[in-house]
């Protein structure tokens, strides 16, 4: 992975998050500091002992409080989670502005954009806070055209039926 780039893993196929986490392991094994912030998946995988053993080289954060994924929540629960998601987004901006890592992974940040919790302008503002030598990886199923111009590389992961 080249230093200081912005990557996106997108598409309807499975493997976007594992690909990003593979990059996290690769970077950590090279002595880099990694921060992973997960969105839209509830508490996700980050609440287990295995993941905690990867710290301090890879630091995992999930600001959402619900056990279920965002799409499975009712309107009231989603409104509450929107606040938590914004807190996570603001934390990501703080990490970037303080040069708090070499690699920042924003897992499912494109989903946050899809549901309208943040705007493309919010995302642009976040990316503008990036230090020159920091790499950012973003994941999500849908990729808005306005985001394409903000990144250096896009990897599309698709599902294909096997006949």
C-alpha cells in the first residue's frame, strides 16, 4: 500500500471489511499505527477478546450502542444511533487532524453517507483533515459519483453467481 492514499472498497460482494482489515494487519506488522472505526453494524465484531489482543497496534472503535445493524432498527433507535455515528465521524476527524495514526479505516462510512447521517461535503471535510502521510481506507456497498473524485483508488468487490 502506498503511503498517504485514499482507498475505497465497494460493491455488492462480500469481503470489503476483511480486505480492509487485512490491510490493517499488514500495516501493523510493518510498525504502523492503525485506527479502525466501524459504522452501521451495531457493536459488530469489535466487542470480543481476540480483537482486543490486536491493540495497541490496531485500535478498534465502534460508537454505536445498538446490538443490531442500523437497517434493522426502528426510526427512534436510528435517530439515537445517528448521534452516536456522528460522534464516531467527529472522532475520525480528530484522529486525522492530530495525526493519530498511519492508517485510518472507516468501515461502512459509505453506508453512513447513503442513509444521510453525513453529506458528501462532510466526508470531503474529513478527508481534507488528512495528513500527507496518512492512508485512509473506506468501505461500503454504494459509491456516490461525487465521492469518486475524492479518492486515489477504488476496488470493486462483486458477487457472481456460479452456474
